C-alpha cells in the first residue's frame, strides 16, 4: 500500500497544498513550526479519522476558516482509491471513498494503514495508562472494524452514563434507563476486553524477538494485559460497585481503566523488572521503539500489506544503534520523514527518493 498524493485546503497553516510522494523514502525538512508535522497529521487523520495529537476538528481547520479538506490518493493491491475528508467547525466531518459518502467510520478506517512514530512515543511506557490505551485503540481500530464499532458504542454509552449519574438526584426516573444502558455497555465492554486480550497475546509473539535483537540479546521483553475487570466478571462487578458509582457520580470500572505492563528479564536470568516503575530511561525508550516496530509487523501480518510509516523528527532522538535498527527495518515500506536538516541521513545508507523543503506552510520539491 502506498500514498500517491495528498491535497490540503484550509488545514492548519496550509491554505492550499498538493504533494506527490515517492513509493520509497520521502523527506520533509525545515525549521521547527513551519508545518512539517501538520502534513503527517493530515495523513494520519485521513487513515484513522482522528488526529494523532487528539485535536478536535475545529482546532485543525485553518484560523478564521469554517471548513477544511483533505484528499488522499492511495494505491492498494493494484487499485487506486480517493479518500476525501471534509472538516467542519460546527458539524461532524464528512468522509467519502471515491466520491461515495461513508456513513460509518467502521466502513472507512482500515482502508489505509499507517504507523506514526514521534518523540512523544518514546515516553509511552513511563507516561500514564491513557496513552497506552490510546496506542492499543488506534492500532486495533485500523485492524479490526468490529473493535472500532464496539469501542465507539461503548464510549458513547460511557459518556451518557456519567452524565446520567451526575443528574440522577434531579431525575430519579433515570435509574431505569441506567439499568438498561448498563446492560448494553457491559456487552460492548466484554467484546473490547476479549479483543484487547487477543491483541496483546499476538503482540507478544512479535515484540519479544524484536526487543531481544534490539538489546543485542541481553533482554527478554513481555507485555501483560491488565484489564480493570475480566470480561466474564464485568456484569457482576458493575452491580457490585453501582452504589459507589452513584455516590461518586462517575463510572469506576470497565475497559476505560485498562492498562498493560512491560516486563523485562536479563538473558542470564535474574529479577523481572516492570519498566513502567523501575526501568531506566534507556530501557523504556528501547521498549517503546520495540513497540512501534512491532506495529509495522502487526499490520503486515493482519493486513497482508505494508503500512505507510510516518516518522516525525524521531531519528534525532535515537542513538546510532537504534537509528540503524529502525532504518534497516523500513526496507520496502513507503516512509515519510520530517527533520530539521537532511544531511544527517546521508551517513546512514539512506536513499532519499523525494526531498521537500517546508517553509511557513509552503512546500517545495527539491529534486
């Protein structure tokens, strides 16, 4: 799978932009705050319907404009597709494939698979559980349409439930609705938990060998899913904590509280270490890199195709050993890289197929 071109209108700091990409390595270089990351954000949004920064549509549309557009031309299995996204400040976004309106995100997400890697991702292990859940959700939504459906339904019901819990003292009749919604939310939540559990099992078979090689055969890495509640115990647990939820006016258990841990053990045995709590910064960054590299392999295995790799100024954050490992992994994957200068790549056996300079929202093809 490759991205052939990208068009933007009123997106971030771009009035109008058209870019044609190479099937290989594309470099976007320029000073900070010129709009390089905005291009990657547009591609990620085009693939997932969400900003990698968690930004709302109204924040993405160019200042003083009421709407923006993204058009991506992609090629997959020899066929060409046009993905259109219409961003509106006061309404939900419009999405179309080859001019045909798409009503459900589940019918759109997964058409184009991307892996986004930024310096912030190197801190995913030491940061809070919400970022690890976000990683898992974004990846699963691209891979599994049923997961996207269950997650969107669960999240909608969760928001409604929390609102209802806050208003219950003024509307006692909401109690009956609460029981009905709980049954629905539990059903969606159980499916989410089971899919997440299977995902972590699959991830372990991929990340272990990658991390072992990345550490020069010194460490074994395993990931453990830590559900807030097991799927088969969810219903009983919700009943058990209902009085507490009513008192606190918020939902206290469910997959919205899940996490996963990273455990390493030295090759020669010894104590197992939870990297979130006791890992060094170097260990945490290496495990984070292993996680992102695993993302590439997961897409290859599940989709039988290569993802597009988006590297947002991340190579400057890695030492030469990790840089080389990442660059060797890229292989035949279409890659779009942002950086402040491109000279650094010449020394890494790096063939630059297309070079773009980005200055204040203007992109110039330099080769």
